[in-house]
C-alpha cells in the first residue's frame, strides 16, 4: 500500500526536482564565470558586454557608451564566439535568396 506513494515520490524527484537542481548549479557556475569583456545574453533578450562585476550585480554595456546595472541573476547566458569565420556575403547575393533563380536565364 505504501509502495505506490514511494514510487510516485521517486518519479517526482527524478523528473522535476533533480533537473531543477542541475539547472540552478549550472546557472550559479555561469554567473561565477562572468568577467569584464565577456559578451552575454540577458534574460530580457539584450546582447551586452560585461564591464564590471560586483558581488550580486554586473554592469553591462549594451551599446557604445550605454551602460546598465543588472543583477547577476538577470544574465541568461554567456555568448561564445563561433569557431567558423562569419559569412559576410550580402543576403541578396547568396544563391538561396528568393529572386536569384531568374538572374541568369538569358531572357
């Protein structure tokens, strides 16, 4: 009679509580890794560069000369630069751009 309740509690812990604890640990580690010069994505969706790190808050530069102060908990993720070089070809010159299929038809 007690076994179903124990199984339900175990499943609840495995599916809900344990993943939350892991996410919280990862977020705490990410917040401790913040340092000046790192590009971050805030939970509000802003890309910014860390200027100064304090105990519970960071100062971010969202555009040149525009700084905001925010709690560390407001930082969503650290943006890592891609390993591959950026493709700087204009969008309209790319082969998959709509309308490029009739450029070289000879008509």
